[in-house]
C-alpha cells in the first residue's frame, strides 16, 4: 500500500474515533408526539445526563426521565433530590395531553423555584437521516407579570375544534393573533403576555399560542390555575 495513503487512512481513523468519543450518547426518554413550533430555541442542555425532564403522555400519565410517577410521587422526588439550581426544568408533553395535566407539573416546578421552565417542542424542518439535532424548546415564566408591569392578557377558551381567542377581552382569530399582538406593542404596550388557557384544551393549542407570542417578540407568563 502507498505510504502516503496509509498515513491518510490512519489519520482519518483517528479523527473519526475522536469525533465519536466527543459525541454524547442520545438520552433515553419516553416517546411522545410533541407539538410543532417555528419559534423555539435550541436547548442542548436538555440532552445532558442530569437534565430534569418530566414527560406528560397523551393520557396525562407522568414520567420523570423514563420512570412512571404519580403527581404526588413526582413532587416528593423533586423535593428530596439535589439539583443544579441554575438548571432548567424541561417539560416534554404530548400535543394531545390536556393542558391541565401540564399545569399541575408546572405548579410543582414553581413550588420548587423552577420559575422559567422550558416546554420542549418538535420542529417542522426535515433533517438528514442519521443527523443528531439538539432539542428545541420555548421558555415560559410562571406566575404574574412583574409588579408595575402591564401585560396583554390572552385567553384561550374552550369551544369546538379550535378554541376562540380573547386579547384584553376583545375576540380575535388565530390568523390575526400575531399581527394583533404586534399592533398592541407598536402602540406602546409592554411585550409581556399573560396567557390563560382552559385546563381541558390540548397542550398543542396552548403551545400554538405561545409560539405566536414569541413570533411577535413577547415574553409569556403562565399564571397559576385559578388566577
């Protein structure tokens, strides 16, 4: 064999081995049909071995990592295990899961000072088979807007196949949502949206609204149920 060719093959083999060694293993998890969004951000930390990921299945069942848990067991586990205070809580919910089930998990998170959890989502782009794509998600804030701030109130009401929308008590439609929010912000409103959604709505509808808010440049707050 030609000496230069042999050297090239050895270098290529070493390089491939280094790349393989530096590529983290794919994190195991529960498979769900995540809602698709267009304005999510890359959250590569969600693939970390110690990332806290709570999965909400379509039927509302809960998992921490791959371990099934009741709501009470999840709360106890999260209270009794140490965590990185700077790390986020990731919610991987099925698009068909009732929003009320996700709300309960968010409530546990807020009680443990996870005030800005990340909702993991799927993306519309098509990737080359075999390509490792980092997870994406949308961060939300829990509770009310900061004291003194005036937030635009967006409500998702239960009705038929597509829930009606209310912006500051004025009804609007999905196709006009982003444009209406932009108009509010151009008129001087702060880019803060307080999103209230019926607990019985599919999670996908809530994420759809959050996605439109992010497209309009708004920060989204999810208040506690009943507020």
